[in-house]
C-alpha cells in the first residue's frame, strides 16, 4: 500500500517538475475553454501516476495472495480501454467523445465477463425482474460502469475536487467491504485510495498536475466496478448503498444531460460552465472575494463539494443494508441539490453558504 502511494506521488511529482520537456504533449493550456480555471499550462496526465500506483499495489497483493492474483490482473485488464481512451485524449486532444465513451463502455463489458459480476439487483421489483435476463444485465452494467467513468470526469474541474470525492467514496466502499469480509475488494479500495492520495500531494492545493481524462476514467471505472462487484457478491449490501455514496458525481452527470440536451437542445457532450462546482466558484466565492488569489478560490471550491459529498457519505455508511432508508436519503439529497442549484443560478445564494475570504490573502498561483 505504501508502495502504491510512493509510486503515484513520485510519478506525479516527476511529471509536474519536468513538464516543460514534453509540455506540448501533456500540458493543458490555460484559458480557451469553458471549463478552464487555471492561469498557466499544467500537465493533465496525473492519471499515469494513479494507474501505475494501483497496478503495482494490485499485482503485489496478487503475488502475496495467489488466490486473488487472477482477479487483480483481470481488473487491471478491464480498465485498460477506459484508461487508454482518456490518456489518448490527454496527450493528443483529438479523441472524439463518442470514441472515449465507447471504450469506457467496453471496459464495463470486460468487467462483466472477466470478473463475473453484473447488476442484477436494484431494489426495484420490476427492474430486478428485467435484469434476470443476462443481456439486459450486461447492458445495465456496461452503462453503469461507463457512466461512472464519465461522472468522475465531469466533476474534475478544480484542484482536488475529483480526487477528494473519490477518496470519500472509497472510504465508504472500504468500510462495507470490511464489514462483509471481502478482502480483495477491500484491498482494491485501499490501493486506489492511497494512489489518489499520492496524486493529491501535487494536485491539491497547488494544482501542479491535473488528473486528466485518463485518470478520471480510470478512477470512475475502478469505483464503479468495485461497487458492482460488492453488491453482486454480497446480498446483504443494498444496491442503493453505492448509489447514495456516489450520488454527487452521478447526479451531476444526469442533471447535466437534462440541462444541456432537454432544456437547451445542445449535445450532452458539450462542455459549459454551468456545473454546480463552476457556479460555486463564480457566483459564491469570486463574488464574495473579488480580489482573492485565483488558486485559493479554486482550491476552496473543492472543499465546498467535499462537504457536499460527505452529506451523502454519512447516511450511506450508516444504512448500507437498508434500502428504504437509502432511497429516502437519495431523494432528499437530490431535492437539496436542485434547490441549491436554483438558488445560486437566481443569485439568491443562502447566506450560510457564502464564505468571506480575506481579499489580500495570497496563495500559490496556478
């Protein structure tokens, strides 16, 4: 586990320190896009360090626990299409959205067959009956894991945001894996978690390296696959546990599709600055501190969303076996999200949600 942290931190540090050598290939240019909030070119291939850290950790675990070696290798193999799709976009910036989405779905398909785990329980009787069909279970699993990968990519907008949210989700998954004595999934959670922490050493708060599409897709795939396998293997785990645990990135994605495609008639793949994290940055933090250091505002935005994710984390780990309670908390969280989003859009942000930063506070500029 320590080796996973060290390799992730070391690789991320080397890339951030020597990015000028391959800057044209690995850097994310500042400005120029609706989701760019940094002020100088920054490497966006942080997923390399995370992937290598996870790969090392899983392979070492498989070497020590031979009965888990096959699972470790198959999990890594299943993740490759999603990771390669994202990394290709990070380097070339020319991989079409449909190609990336297709490869994420392919990773979900590989996980279904190679790891022999699919979604067959949802807590909704009619849907559960439909999912008794293997092809429909495959389709649902493929969409869930592929969608999860894209959900993490969507919230990857500020220093530490996606990484911090993934750490919170992984803590919840690890806790339940421990409760049901699933040591392979528990170790997988911990290996991914410490690899993300190694990346965060350089990503938060300074933003010296970004996760990139490769890192976001890989983490989304890993979290989605662990969630599917946990519910599939252990009937005592409610299928709504991973839903509530990851409701922030999941709902942000679904709401973005609704907002872009149904309300505005645009493509769901078009980037914009109307995500909740973008609105908090522009209309809550920048409005409260117009002269504040941009990096401080960037990193503070992530803290807001970490707490937002913790709101769902707490009831999820308490009621991980209780489907009705989890459904109620999920619906309540969605209602709260919509109310808060509408309030910020209408410039009626609640007073308690605002934060007054000292305008002359100087942080690390990005």
